[in-house]
C-alpha cells in the first residue's frame, strides 16, 4: 500500500502510528512502514532521491527487531533494532517528528523512544504513507494491517 504522496511534510511535525500483526511465516521477507516521498523498491538501502521516515524489518539483513530509518535525498540512516520481531505478534509502530529540533522519536509497543537526528527528509518534501511487503522467495508473504494513521501540527 502506498498512499498519495502529499499527505504530510516534515515541517508539519507528523506522528505516524501503524498497528500491524506479523503472520505465522516471517521468513524470506522485507517490510517497510512509514512516510515516503516515492514508492519503495525491494532493497534494504533506499536508493536515489527517495526520502523516508519509518521502520524496516528484513530477513535479508538479518534484522532482529524493527529498525528505525530516516533518509534524505542522498543518505540513509538506520538506527538500532527496537525489540524483537516474532511470528503471530501484534506491534504498534510509532514515530513523531520534531522538525525544528531536527529529530524523529521512534518506539515499538510504547517502548522507550529511540532518536534519529541525521539524514531527515527536507522540511518541505511531500510524503505519503507506505506499508510494503517484499517476498524473497517464491511464496506469498504478508503483514496484517489493522490501522495506520498520521496526525500533524502544520
């Protein structure tokens, strides 16, 4: 799922919350969930001028937990894994942007927040919601999306 790419900008101080549940099989898969300036491709490092704030979990890079990610038009910043991803488990993925402070606060299941303060999208870049699943095998992979919402103070 990729929404229209004009829902929010970093300068609006958006907060995104996604409630998802992993299925019973979470092998050979890559998940991207967050705000993006363009549709994402099946990679662990976002290429080109695509800008992003959100979460990645990938079996290709052997992520243990949800990895917070920010990317400006050239460089990706990947934070330390938050929690552990397990099959048949519900997660509340949340980030909130403090544009003036140049930071994004990430949490999973209301955990202590992790801060990323480098390689943020430009303040005026249009961003839209993305929830993408990429299979790495000849089998169906999925994520169960309960809800996703974005609030902002623009």
